[in-house]
């Protein structure tokens, strides 16, 4: 199993470590020109502060990496971006890019989505491995099964278990094993957005601010934050889908209820989608679960 140590600033760490009940965080990179590809989902991403603080101060389980407009990152994660406001986040991006802050620019930033984050108190910080170089700007990967990664893992395990930093199964931190992370709401939104190649499943619309990740079975009704329980929809269609005026069958056929016309004396803009096939994700494992679609057909659709 691999781990990656990412370098971050103390303001990001302090704000998040003081924020209770975080189930996810966005470790963002200001450049926005290269997607993070070092880890696979379930591997460990660790936080190191800028020098002179050469310590591991926390971490989380890697779920996904993407290049996102800053507005979508903020909508998806809010304060879990490690900034108190979108304006402050914009200012930080501009500062790191060494450019004048443009409040109208929808900066593209690199986003590393981490689940079940943990933050170590200062007296439990773990020293970086002895091969760490001061000129490392973004981070460095380690194999936790061999030195110096093995010692890093043992020190981290000891620090976390002795301080009871995280409320997870102890076995998770006994030996380095791959753990598939439970997604938070923000990560669910980004993963669904990317799975559908940033296109509405019904209209093929590509304007990101107009698109939403819809749950097929709502989270409030025990639906899960997993890609197979999601569909990327234009926002008006998301509202109609949630209310049951539109559904998608297990064979990926779009159905539009006659109740739109009956109740609102309109709806012609929607009826021409009736009977069409949805635009399914190219990756088969990301396609909607027939079981979830069947649930929506039987429990939500007002056909």
C-alpha cells in the first residue's frame, strides 16, 4: 500500500482541525494544470505543514482527484476546502499563482478528495521520513511496506492509536491495507460529475453551473453516496426527477409523467425526451444500478 505526503499551509490545517464532524475535505492545489494520479482510492494521503514544521499533522483516505472550477469546488465542499469563504479561497489561489485576484475568474484548481480526515494534536505530530528534502514543494509518495515508509507507518499508527485521534476500527491501523472510503456529499457530487463526463444524462448539456448530481434513491431515505446511485442532471431536471415527474427505467429509458401537463398546463420542453435513452457513463461500473432505478420507478415516479 502506498501513501502520499502533501504539503499544505497552517491556515488550511488549523481551520479544518478546528471544524467538528468533517467527513471529507478537499486538499486543493492552486495550479489547476495537472491532475493528481499518485494514489488509488483507499490509500492514505497525509498532511505536512510548510517548513520549518517538518511533521505529519493529519491525513485522510484518498477517494478521487479532479480539475474543477473554484466555484464548483466551493459549492461541493464549502469550509471543507480549508477556507472560511469563497472570497478568501480566491485570494489564496491568486496569491499562490502570484497574480492579481480576479473575483470574476472561475479559476481551475486541482482537487484531491479525501474521506474520513483526521488531525493530530501538536504533541502527537509525526516527523517526516529521513529522506524528506526541504525543496519538496507539493509532496512525495511512499511505499508503506518498505523503509522509510514502513517506519512512517509505524510511527503514525502509534501516534494515532495512543491519542485515539480517529474513531475507526483499530484493525484499520494495524497493518497497511487498502480501505475503500465512504464518500461524503461533496465527493459524491464530483465523482458523479466526472463519471458522466460533465454532461447531463438527459440533455447532454455541458454547462457545469447548470448541472447537479442527483441521488436516485435519496440520501434521506437511506440512499448511499455512491456513483451507482447518482445521475448527472440539469438542475431543472434534477428537481423534476426528485419530485417524480421524470424517471429513468432500468433499461436507461427516459419517462416523463403526464402530470406535468395536467398540473402545470405545460411541459412540452420536457416531453420530447420521453422514450429517449439516457447518456450513460462510458465506464460500466459507474452506470446507475438497475435496483436503484427500479426503486425510483416504483416509489417516486408519478407516471
